[in-house]
């Protein structure tokens, strides 16, 4: 099996991939204060609970947007499997044509989901990644990565609202029955969930207008399932897009 790890700002996603099939997916909190020993112990415990043998892995790959956890994760993988993982970063073969002002600014997660989207859905394509930030990434007709937009994540926006407005309560991240609401709680839910969905719809339409053609749109990320069903654009949900990208990048770079 392939051990694929994606470290995001809030969560670390761990995938066990057998051939083309993702057979296990686990999540843990991202913590830059944890040591390699702590990460190794936690992952080993998860594997043991699920009957996974660390010796069953033939390779590993890591993408990370949190520099503070990179060394600990790399060493944890080495201790669990006995070999060094491939790290998504400078010098790795991606097969992706990147045409932005500074290609080095493109995060490892964006590279992974773009590679997977191009392979699975073709071009032109937009990837909506709903995580700590909401990122909308664009691959043009030729399959070239040309940029996109970044907005505050839905959870961050909701948290900021209740922190800054003392009279507004914290609410569950779920849609109310209708957009227009008299009650405060449902009004907040409407603004957060329907507002995020409308923002995504509007940005996709702006992208299409600028480019002069429609985009295939795919969505991924931790809270995509709570927002995308309320979008009016046709958007395909793909929860494991980043793990598929890690698998494809591993295949391109394995020795």
C-alpha cells in the first residue's frame, strides 16, 4: 500500500491506498508542537486499532502547507515504515504547467488537487477547496494552472462573526429551511451557508466570463458536503481529490 499524508492548517489527512483504491482515510488535528515520536505513536495507534500493519506499505508521500510539522511527519513516517517519504515541493515532477507570477508560491495542496482534477475531470476545470481557507483554483482549456481566488474559510468567517459581535450566538454549520429568516440563529445560518454557496457560484461565473468559456467544477475539502449542495452551479463533490493527487504524484516520482 501507499501511505499518503496531507497536512493542512487545521487537520492532517492520512490515506492508505492500494493500487488505485483508497481503502482507509483517517484524520487528526494539526499540531506544530507535536514531536516525531508523538506523531508516530498516534498514527501507529490508529493503524493498530484498524488492523493495519506498518510493514504493508511500499511507499509514502507527504504534502504540507504547515512548515512546522514537516520534519516531525517525515520522521514519523520513517519510523513507522522504515523508508523516507516523497515530499511534495520544489523539484518534484508534477506534469502540471503552472503559469502564475511565482510558481513557488503555489501550495503543495493546490498542486495535488490540480493534478488530480486534471487527470479525473479534464480541462478546463475549477477546483473549489473548502478548508481553513476557501480556494478556487483554475485550469484553463490547455490544462495550464493559471491561478484563482482565495477567501476566508467558512468556519473562520463564522467564528469571526460570533467573536466580534457579542450579541450573535455561535451556530451549527448547517443550512436553514429558507434564505429569509426572522430568527437570529437561522438568519446567521443563512448568511454563512447560503452566503458561502452564493460566493462560490458568483466566483465561478466571474471566472467563466473572464475566460470566455464554461468550467467543469469539482469541490473538495473538509466542509464541502455542507456548502456545495446549496450551490446553483453544477459542482461535483470529490472528498478524496487530494489523496488521488498524492497517489498520482507518487507514481510520477517513485524510483
